[in-house]
C-alpha cells in the first residue's frame, strides 16, 4: 500500500493511491459471484434456493478506457455494478483495485479506494432527491469525504463542477424538477465527479433520454474522459450507443460473460451465437434496410437465474446447440481455428464468425 | 396558410386514399397550474387510416403523450383543458359526442398500450382474470367462455404454456411477457385503432424485436390503424408508414417514412437524425442539437425552434411558420424548408 505522507490532507485522492499507467488494468474482477437467497417461511426463514444473479464474472478495466457491458434485461449488469460499488456483499470472487484486493483493505485505505470509484445512475427522474437543492445534491459526497473539499470551499467546488458538465453555475439553489431530463442527468454526472474519482460506473446513464439529449450527455462523458483520464464501465442496452463510446465490450448472459473483445471484434466479428442474435435484433435507423436484413429471432424466454441450464446457459435458446452444450460448460477463451479479429474470448464450443452488422 | 389535408388529395394517390380512421385536427391543450399556463398542444393535426402505421416522434415534453391522452379521454382535467380543435373518428368529432357514445369508442374501438406494463396491470388480480373481465363486461360472455378466450389471446401473443399460466399474477412474468399481455388486452375487443406510447422503451433489444414484430403482424392480419409514439428512430424505420415530428406542441414535419429519413425538411428533424449513433461505424463526436427545450409557459415568438436553429433568420422570430405542403402527404413548418432540403446551412 503506497500512501504518500501528505495523502490524508490532499484535496486530490489520486495522490494517495499508487498511480497506474494508461492502458494498464486499474480494476481486475476475478470470478465474481452474487447469489441472492430465496427464502420461505415467515417465522423461521428457510433458504430454499438462490437467484444466481452474477455467477463467475471475470474482466479487467484498463486505465483511461471505456468498457461497455451489455446483455438482456435481468442478466446481472446492475448487480455487477452494485458489487463494484460495495452496495451489495460479494458471495465469492474478488475485485482488485490497482492490484490490491478490496476485501483485504480497511480503514483509510479502503475509504480512499471507495472515493476513487463512483457511480452514475440510470434514472435522472428518481435518483435525485426532489427536496434537495442542486448544491446539496452535488455537495453531499463531501459530507462523507470532507478532506476533498473543506466546508468553506464547497460552494466554489460545486460551481466548478456545474460548469464542467455544462450547467449554469448560478442555478446552484434550484431543485431537480426545475431541470429537464438531460440537465438532471448532468447533475448526476457532476455528483459522480465530485470526489475526483478515477473510475466511473455508469448504469444506463442515457437510456431515459431522447436521442438529441443523449448525444449531449455522451459527448460530455467523452470530453471528461479525455480531460481527466477517467475509466468507465458503461452499462446500457442500446448497442449503438455502447459501440460509440466503448473501447472494449463485454456481453453478459444469465450471470456470465458470453463474449468480450474490442468494439470491432464484438460488432464486426462476433463469434458467440447470443451476441449475433443481439446484434441482429438492433433496429437500424434506415427504412431502406428493413427488407434486406437477416434477423435472428430468439425463441423462448430467458431461463430463470435461480435454475440456469446445465453446461452452456444459452443452450435452451441456441440454434446451434449440440449434446456437448448440455454436458460441458464452454470456457471464456479463444477457440482454435479463429484468426484475425475473430480470435477473441468467447464462451461457445462452436464459436465462429458471422457478419451481422455489415450484412444490413 | 397551407395545411395538409389527406382527405382532399387527388384520386388514386396510394393505399391511404380511403377516408382516415382517425383525424386529429388543430388540437389545442393547455395546463393551468399555480405557476402559470403551460401551452402543451398548440394546433396538432395528424391522421391515420386502417392498416396504416403513423409514428410520432419528438423531443421529450413536446406533447406526444398529451395528444394521445386527449384522444383516449384520459387527460388529467383539470389541470388540463382542451381549448380547441376536433378529434374525428370515422369523420365524427369525438369531443362533441355524448359520454355514452364516446365510451363505446374509447377502450373498444380504440385501445392503448402504455410504456410501463407493470403499473398498467393490476397487481392483485391474475392476468387471466383481467383479460377475462374485458369479455364478461363488454361482451357479456360467461366466465367459462371468457377464460377460454383469454387463453386463446395469450396464445396469440406467444405466451408459452398459456393454459398453465393464465392464473399467474403480473409480477410472475418477465418484462417482455408483461408487455405482450398488455398487447393481448389492447387487442381483446378487436379495436380498429391502437395507440402505443413507447411500447418497447423499457425492453431490451431481443425482446423489443419480438414485441414489435408481433404488433406489426397482428396489425396486418386485422388491418388496424396504429399510432406509435417512440423516440427510437430504429423502430420507426422498421415499422412506420409515415411520420409526424413534434416540437413544442406542434407538428413541425410530416412525411412518408423513407422521404423523412432520406431528406428531412425541418431543421429539428435534421438535427434529430444527425444525433443517432450508428451500429455499423464508430463516429467521432456525436452531433447534438444545441440549447434547451422551450419553456411551455414562455414559448419563443415566431418559430418555437428559432433560439436553437442554425437556419434561423429575422422572420423566424416574428412569424409562425405554417405547415407548408411540399408534396402529397409531406409538409414542413419551416420558413426555409427548401434550403434545409438542399442541405445548406444558412445564417
Ligand atoms: N435484491 C435482490 N434480490 C433478489 N433477486 C435480485 C435482487 N437484485 C437483483 N435480483 C435478480 O438478479 C438478476 C439480475 O438483476 P440485475 O438488476 O443485475 O439485471 P440487469 O442486467 O441490470 O437487468 P436490466 O437490464 O433489466 O437492468 C435478476 O433476475 C433480478 O431479478
Ligand atoms: N398533468 C399535467 N400537469 C401539468 N403539465 C403537464 C401534465 N401532463 C403533461 N404536462 C406537460 O405537458 C408537456 C407535454 O408532455 P408530454 O407528456 O405529452 O410529453 P412527451 O412528448 O410525451 O414527452 P416524453 O417523450 O418525455 O414522454 C410537458 O411539458 C409536461 O410537463
Ligand atoms: S456452447 Fe453450444 S449452446 Fe452454447 S452458444 Fe455455443 S453452440 Fe450454443
Ligand atoms: S422557421 Fe426559421 S427558426 Fe424555425 S426551423 Fe425554420 S429556419 Fe429554423
Ligand atoms: Mg440494470
Ligand atoms: Mg410521453
């Protein structure tokens, strides 16, 4: 643990934790598991099963990069985010921040790490307390970490943040309902930036916005990344937005990662059938394309995470499934025979390239 | 003032030549609140025919849902007030009908699908009971027949093992299934028109594709009219026949779907299309329309879009642009639509 001697009084939390070079892993997630118990009984709660919301997730987040996380509703994206934020307890696995296991940190060291990982939530309408002014909302993190902005300095800090996200610093005493959806999302981002974090976990930050407002917020996030060297874990179900903003993309299915790679690997050379189906289902904003596209419509509903299928979890909806898919779990690895951009981690026994997006 | 009137267009000008099923004509709605009067709808006109899909696009707060609520008669009144216009169903103004007459149309001939299926379904009754109720109340069916009919409907919207699930409660279904049950309820009484307000926004793409395909297929089968409110320009490109774009309570552009995407004639539409991120390439910075949505209590004079418009001239601040007819079924409420169409930025 390399803490600089003046760490505790520094206004910049980055100074008290060791630096990581651009492109090196800043966050390493290893075999992350979260099971929510299913209980029965009123007086004596008996555990009768578990929702396997996250069931063995491994990935790295590099310094200065944006990792997109996509997948069907209920596949565990938000749970991963909540685990990284320490809003849920980890059932198994570990999270390493600059090589240090978060579970083994305590006291000041843990607090410093926590400060460096912040979150921006999905819903700009419900995630801001309607009875608090903008100044209180953005300044609230300083109550927990007063060392970042001493009391007398807060108003100035909040105004700086408002300016940074493109809001009028004079509106510091307004309430959330006096802002439009896009402006509220900026307030959420300003709050996420208050403690000068290195990592921002953004859970569906633009899903509730219309496209023109969405473009403003995405541009802002990219500008802040360039200026501040931030790393983003960007969760969304709009695959076009994810491609636009991400350097790498991880596709989740039923608590596991199905495929992970650079944006070109995932979008132009997908090898997992689930990714291929997901990409083929994206509506393309071009009426001339609608007759020519091949759409893979998945039959059946997502299996229950309390009782996932044996072997490959996607096999109940996969058109390529064979006997081995029920017997053996496919590892997330590069399969033999794949080359070029097709050669990236994919959890399918029969991983092979299929051009989906270009075929449109 | 030129306005587009599909009723008066030349004979044999396409499949929509028959009289429209529903016509919204110069509708005005305002909300009178303690803070002042918000002019939410300021002369909206659109129409939809049997078998046709009209997509309504527009900025958040532009009045898409309020227009739909007014058609359905579920507008909050007060604070809402309808201050002008007509809503004609088969040529007859619903706003002037007796309550009894209106009740027969709304909910039966016209039905609505909401964005949030979980809050639209009653959590304390089984899905089957809620479906069956439509048949016992409106069709006077026996309980037993109504239940059979409910299972048939659930089958039609592809709920697997409908017979076993008919007694399940809403929370026991996934988001996609609940939305399909909402579609089943909307279809139950064989409506002629469906209004779907953001039916797939809460769903992820695979389920969204299932739901939209189902809706489009059932619409074709039954020759229904469909008004689809959404901000997903991909969905619109997939299913719409024509599009109406709203801004500050007005229709600013109206066009057949292909023409609108190929050659927008209003600066707002143009900005909207340029803001879309693309799946097939990674752009640089996304285009974003500058500025903020208008305050409905103080809508800018002249063209409401003028403070944000790269084409704006002096006349835009003084004169409200009428909906200029460009070709059949195509109109733009912009003084400089020709310039916009050519793609040059003025000013
Ligand atoms: N507190 C909880 N108790 C029990 N089950 C939970 C809890 N939180 C989440 N789950 C379950 O865990 C699974 C994963 O949920 P999660 O919210 O992570 O999904 P998601 O991928 O974020 O989905 P969405 O795209 O809909 O936001 C779901 O089946 C959900 O019902
Ligand atoms: N009950 C109400 N009282 C006061 N104002 C209202 C009420 N309902 C709607 N409004 C206002 O009317 C305007 C139009 O709202 P509407 O819901 O139609 O927008 P929309 O185009 O559907 O937007 P979105 O895309 O966000 O759903 C908004 O400014 C809204 O604040
Ligand atoms: S492992 Fe088998 S079931 Fe799983 S995705 Fe590959 S082919 Fe399909
Ligand atoms: S009328 Fe003027 S301000 Fe309005 S959209 Fe056209 S050019 Fe822009
Ligand atoms: Mg989520
Ligand atoms: Mg709406």
